[in-house]
């Protein structure tokens, strides 16, 4: 009895140990499963976006194009038995990994005797985070499940993708592989989480018009990662160019990483975060996502710049005053005033001085935002304050400053200089 009890305890301990060591579930992106297996992941029907477009097409065939010319349905002769008004309504794209809009094509009760062809002209922005070779197309069935087509023809030079369609239904493009980032605009020194995702349902080389259900997207395993890149260059923990592009810190188990933004705005924005993966039958796929690094404040005067200046704002009555000073407080600053502050909008400097901008390089006399010429005419440098964020005197105020200003040298000679700034701060209310 005692030996049996020990044996049972040993078995239970071994089972618990195995359970603890079991890795997180992750389906291989090239797992060999039979087409048509899995029930797919249903999604809501997309709501209309904009106006529909339509055209009457009969047995002779024809085509219908979107007003912007990016989408075109072509019906060959014999595809439609009788004259029919084909209506295409742009809708929200709820396909797993969906890119661009979806298109609900009606009437859905008209069978196609021959496949139609849909052609889509994609733009670079559509491929941000993915790649043309990762594009697929699917229709949404009556159960809300997306059924994908494997016979996709892509022309990278023309930026077009063509797919045969066998029925009139809601159709949408989706990305087989793509980078998912929790935020694509960072402040210097901020962090972002990155995942390389793939669509588990897609299959290649299926006969005829056999479709496959799109399933829930998964994170790719780390064993499929060839390299991570920043601006096309391989990078990892502690990259040599961290001060300009930041760094990638990789996960050991999955195609996940943390991106650390550089400590200042980079010389070239945005930064391209990339991953090259080995997807077996899909080949080597390179996914790239742009990341913009923007400091909450920045200042430039006459070629000098500071990407992390100090900002102070004060509201007194109806007046907004501000001072932007370099991070060391030793080089330069910009003072500005808006006497009749009314929130968001553009405020141009003027001769009465109700809107003033005064750049200053320490050790020099203040720059002038306007001056009188020899004919007694007042000349403005086009100085302007643009308030882009205002939600009350106790909330943060954001804006930009720009214009040409004059440095008065010895003898009265005026030298023009460009000055600009970006600022955001919560004002002190007096």
C-alpha cells in the first residue's frame, strides 16, 4: 500500500513538473494541416464607409472601378447570365490581419458562371509593417468567417495585386505576415513592444477555388527569425548606433522585441524597424514598420538646435506667455506672447505687438520679429504661433513657432535668421 501511494505521488509530481515546463501555445507558421480544417474565426460584418459605386454588367462582361481608381472588378464574357446591376459598397475591414477597406459586392444571390478578377493598387502606406508578398484576399461567408484564396498574383513594380473571385460577397485583403507595434510615435527614450504576427489559416497551391478559413493570428516563433534590423542594418541589444536609431532587445522564445528609442530625435525620421523571417514555403519575408521619434519640445535658432528644451507657459487674464529655453539654460531661448489668447488657432506677429516672438542667442541682443525699412514700412518676418492643443487653462497646451527674425549687428545692419520651436506644457494660471 505504501509503495502504491509513493508511486502515485511520484506520478502526480512528474505530471505537475511537465505542466509547468510546457511552453506557451504557438502554431508554427508553416504547420502542415489539411485545407478546410478549422472552423475559422468569425468577425462582425463591416459597416459602410463612404458611398457605394455600381454598374450594369451582362453576358458580354465588363468591369467596375472605384472612384479613386485603386480597385477594379473585371467580369469576363459569360460570367453573368443576364444584365445585372453590380453594386460595390466600401466597408470596414474586419478580416484577421485586414489591410485597407473591405468591399461588399452585391447582389449575393447571383451566381458567377466564370471567375471574376479583382485588382487592387496598393500604396506604400498600405504595406507599412508588412510586405506585398504577404498579401491575401478573402470573402466573408454567411457565418461571418473569412474564406481565403491562395491564388494571388502580385506585381511589385506596378504595386498591384490580382485575385480571382468566384462569388459576389464581402471581399477584403489581409496580410499573411505583419509587424504589430503598440505605438508608432515615441518620445526620445521611450519604449515600444513589437510582435511579428502570421495568419494561421492560409494554405498554398490549393486546387481550383478551394478556400481556407482564416483563423486567429499568432506570434511567430523565434526559431523563424533570421534577424532584426534598424534602417536596414542588423541590430540587437546595445547597438553601436544607439544615439541615432535606438536599439532592439529580442525575445528568446518568440518573434517579439522591445524597441528603445534613441535619447534624442534622430537625424532622419522615421526609423524603419524590420524583421526578416524564414517562412519555409513562403520564402524569406522581410517586414518593415516605420517608427517616428518626436520630442515633446524642440527649438532651432539660426542653425543651432536643442531637441529637449525646457518649456514654461503662463496664462494671465486673456494673455498667454511662454518661454522655451535650451536644456542647459546657457545657449538660447524663445519668448512669446499672445495678448488675446482664444485657444487653438494661428496667431501671427503684428506691428501693435499683441502677438510677439523674440528669439535670443545668449550674448547677443534679442532678435527682432519685424522692422521698419528705409521707406518707413514695417516688415514682418512671417512669425507665427500655431496652437494645436488646448482643452482649458488647466490642461496641457501644445503648439509650434516659426518665422524669420533679424539680428541687429553693430552699425544697425540686420541679418535674417530662421527660428522655430515645438512646445507642450501645462500652464501656470495667475
